[in-house]
């Protein structure tokens, strides 16, 4: 069931539109707890996972055809799904492939994992922190001209089986404020580069 009114855009399309709003040579910065282009932790879709390329295709498109610099900051915590890192590695390799084309692309994708200290001390009898805590729970995208802040992890089920919402804006002071938060987190001592 689609709940968006006639004058509204669904969250998936809003995220894709935000990514694709990047200008030539611009940037797209994504901060999210879970980034999985599939249906990994939801049922009701049959016996196998659903592949969901909406966001990965948008990222590859802007890296390849707009020379965009994409930075993706995903959370790593006690409940990170085992498939997330392999999917992020595959996305990174796909983004690098255009460098070998006849007319090599100038865009790039960088992926880092964000670990809040104590992320691995939230389970079991010796837990130092409450369960399901110690995680960067952010969900936003910033480009050189737009901002999207949402409630949904970037996983298929959040866009098809739950109700979420997002705020989209081109307000420059707000965009700059969120950009500063992203850059602070990206450059912090809590991130590690994704290895391939």
C-alpha cells in the first residue's frame, strides 16, 4: 500500500532524487545505520531475499556519469547484518570499474564504517551498555545542493514493509549544518576504511 498523497513523493524516490541531484563534479555524502540492497531481515516476500538496486544504481550512476565524489558512512555495531560488508565491498568494486572504461570516469566512492566505542559491550551478562545501543543511528544524504533526512535504514523492507518518512530540503543553512555533522563523523577516530 502506498500512503503518499498525490502531491508527495515516496521515500525511496526521494532518496534516489537526492543522490541524483548532485551537480557535475559534486559530492554525495550518505550516513546510515544499515545499507543493504536486499530484504535481509524481513519476511513476507517468498522463500528468498529480494535484491533491491535502487540506491546502489543511483550511486553508480553519479560516480560514472557525473564525476561525483560519494562518501558512504555505515554503522558497525553488535547487530550489523553479516551481509552488509560484502554488499558494500561489491558496491565499491562496481564504482571503481568505470575507471577502466575507454573514457575513464572521474567519480569515486569511499566507504567507511562507524563504530561507537562500546558497540561490542551491549550483549550478555557482562554487558557494559544497554542492548541495542552504542550505534550511530543516523539516516541522511547530503549533496552539493540538497539534503534528505529520514527514518528508514537503506534496506528494501524499510521502503516496502514499514512506514517511514523523510524531510527533503535545499535550505542552505540547514544543509551546511548537516554537512558539518557528516564531516565531523567521517574524520573522527570512530571510522575505519572499508577493506576490499
